[in-house]
C-alpha cells in the first residue's frame, strides 16, 4: 500500500473526503435525532431523518465484544456491508448470518439500508440532483455518525452484494484510501456496458431507471462518471476481491431460474444456452473485465467466477471466502491509533 494511502486511512471520513477533493452533489445537512432499537445482544438498529434521502435512514450495527460507544477515538475497526437492489439491510443478519462469523467478533459491522433500486448513487433526477442521494447518505451521514457516536474507527473495509458491490467499488475508487479492502459479490461493476439490462431491472421493480443515471445515450457522461470500471485506477492501492456467478446453474441453486425481465431479450439471445440467469451472466462478464483491468494496473485483486445465479445464496458463501482479505486489511499496520 502506498504511503499516501496509509496516511489517509488514519483520517476521519470528513478529512479524507476533503483531502481527496470529493464533494457531494448537494449540501448534506446534519441528519435528525437518532433513535436506537436493540435487536439482540450485539445488534442495534439506528433510525434518523436523512436529508440526503429525503426520508428515514436506517442502519444496523453488529457490535464487537466489549463494545463501548463512548470509548476512545479510532477504537474499533469497521466493516461496512451494503445491501443489494432491494436495499434491505437486514439481509446481512438473516440470509447472510454475519452475526455467526467468528472473525467479526472484534469488528464493528455497519449495515445501512437503501431505497429500492437506489444503486448506492446520488440520482441524476433529470439533471436536478436531489434525493435520493444515496452515496451522499453513506459518506456524509452514516460514516460521520458512526465515527462520532458509535465508536467506529478509521480502519475500514467494505463489501456488497449485487448493487452493494457496485456501491463499495465506486466509493473506494472515487475516494482512494477510504477503505483498506473491498469485496463485491455478483455485482454490476461496469454498468455502462449493459445499460439496457439495468434500466430494464429498474422498470421491473417499478423504479424509473432514467432518474438514476439518465439516458445512456444522452447522458453518457453521467453513466461513465458513476462506473467503477472507468475509475479503476483509484483502486490501485486497495485490496479488491471480486466474485460472481456465470449465470449457469450452480451447486446452491434450486430448480427455478431467475425471473424473466422484459427488455433483456437481447442479452438472453446472446447468452450461452446453459445460462439460466442472464443478470448474473452479465455481472460475471463485467466482473471479468474489471478484474482484468485491475491486473493491468497492478492492483492487488482476486477474481473468482463460479457457476451460479443471481441470488444471495452465493453471497452468503462468497462473503466467507472474502472475509480473510477483509479482516486482514483491518489489522493495525504498525504503531499508532487502533
């Protein structure tokens, strides 16, 4: 890791964003008063009014052993987990069962919610910007909150499934040094290459996808600006773990294939006859491309392409595969604050 990156990982989120010249698409006033709901011995859910989302923000915390929210600054290393397109932050504790992972017992795990198909992006909204500004919500509301009030330190790693993988890679690439390591599972990591796929997916769940990035022909520059592949150079000093299914049936799949999404017929026709999940096949292609690009750049990247469809079942397995890389990156690099 470069000396610049090492220096930046010791900074607070606000200082790191300022140092890299990153500014949000809109001003982000402070979120409203925080409510807390304890869901288990280690699990706490936070709720607050989010100006960036123009709605209620929710964040689940899986607290480490001996956790003290009023403890010393930089006390706890942090793993941020970003949900897929449904935005359901509870998936990490229900489907992924992160509370059972022994390596996370001494790590604060932060799991924000997201609006449906929010793509962890500050929406274009016809060029007007405004809510939902999902990336601003994470960087300007969630991170400062947990660092200020809940003992989160500046040693950070992040992982995401599907759209969550897009989110962590995009943030890490645009703000080098924000995370020491990132992992994505079955994610659209080069969405400008298959714009019709993601617009069709938005329509399928009742979201106007053109509000997110704009029209891929008329707002090509907006799509490129958010594309992790386009910003791959920003990941050269970050440990990256990429994994995706190839869309063919895998060992964790049942008999049912992914639902057909109208508007994806072109990609269905182009897919190998063994493919039963064109969404995951496209994610797998994009993952290969990003992995190859990162290797060209000399980035510390690992890429795993496996049989499987676009389901959280594989994310459950792949998180455990990536966990040693994520946890190792959170260890202290030498003398200094924890």
